[in-house]
């Protein structure tokens, strides 16, 4: 068992199997939602290869990127709320990313690795820009790498999340 160092902390806690099952189910639902977004993005990429990118294509791509990052953030909120409580700072969104890369001694392993956090930080900054600016300010050359890199990024993130879900399975007593 690779998570034995956390079992000591959890064996005396009153967390119920029902609560862990609920937590895992919430994460699985968000992961499925993100996979739906990834499918849409892949369809979008196939579609735009056939011609010039129009403004409404940019809006669609930006909206899907926003959905993708929001799904990741929802997962982090679900987990962090349960284990250590949500940050209360003005930079709560950034704090979620930073907290997810940290091991909470004896309580939980990191949710995501630091390499992924650096990449996700760019998606977070894009989402902020998307939500707080006009769509006509979007430029394909600025978001293309985010759209095209999403499959590889999701593969890495989902692998890390699977590891974390394995940890949850391991602490069920």
C-alpha cells in the first residue's frame, strides 16, 4: 500500500465511508464533464483545420477553455474543502492551485504535481482574461497552444487524479 503513512491519521478520524464515496463520486462527475469538454475541443480542432478562424470560433474555443479550467477548479474545491478547508484570501483561485501541489503532512498527498500547477496557472490566467474582457480582444495565436495542448494536459491531470482517488480508496477503513 503506497499510502500507508496517511492511514495512521485517518484510522482515528470519524470520516465515514459514505462521505468518502460522495467525495469520490463528485470528483468522478467533474472528470466526466471535463472529458465531454475535451471531446468538444477535439471536434472544434478538426472543424477549424478546414479554413480560416472566425471570431465566433475564437469565442467558442475560449468558452471551452474556460469550461475546462472551471472543471479542474471544481475538483480542487471538492477535495480541498474536505481536507483542509477553502482558502479565504483575495487570491483564493491561485491558492487552490498552490494547495493542490502540497502534501498536507500525514493527512493527504499532493493532488497535482508542481509541473501541472505551472501549466494550469496559465489556464487560470486565461480564464480571468476571458471573463473580464471583450471577446473581440481574443487572438488565436494567443490561445492556440492552450487549445491544442489540452489532450496531453488532461491525460497528465487525470492520471494524477486517479492516483489521488486511489489514496481515498486506501484510507477507507
